[in-house]
């Protein structure tokens, strides 16, 4: 990527998200951003810290051609990712579907299967998109807190 590509990329990320950005440089160093201070033609000036340290408020001059990878330090919701990067391909869109739209997609998929192989029935098939039943957290917690029955290796008894 060129310097102008990196500038456009970082300008597309909202200022409040800058604290979540970490970059990996080609020499292996990582820089966690606090904020981007200035964009120049060949480098950018950033306030932040080196990855793995807590020495904040350092100023870095980072050449664009030394940037190897950019990532967020915390998970981002689908709507934030789409707001930053625009239309996303793959599974991100599914999070935005309403129940009616998802049902319509299931019907279209079933029609597509039937049009390719009309002998295959989708009736009674388990839908792939169905979620498993919710976990009973209190039951799991009580099972974890029960005394475990362990075999004594010397006597081979419980």
C-alpha cells in the first residue's frame, strides 16, 4: 500500500476507535495507538506505546512502508466494522438480517437445492442456522462445585 492508501485507511477509522488500533511493523515491533497526531507524505506521527509495555504517551514517527499489519485490540461489533470498512463480504451481513429476511433466504436456499436435485427433500432436515438451546448456567455451576469422585492411585478405591 502507498502512503496515500494508508492515510485514507486510517482517516476512515473514527477518532474514538484510534485507541483500539495496534500496528505491527516489519521489524516485529508493535505500536498501540492512543491517537494519530499528523499524516505526512512518507510517515505518520502517532502518540502511543510499544506493544507489551505500559509506557504510554510516547511519540512515534512511523513510515508507511514499515507497516506490516493493522489490527484492533478488542473485538468489534459488526456495525462498527461495516461503518469503518463499508460493505463486507462473508458472514458479517447475516447479523443484520431480520427474521423475515432470514426466512426468505432459507426458502431460496431450499428452492435452489430442489432445482438442482428435485429428488432431495429438505423437509425434516435440521436447519444449519438454528442456534443450540441456551445453557443452564446454574446447573453447570453446581456440577462444577460438586466434589469430584477420584480414584486413589494407591488403593484404587474412590
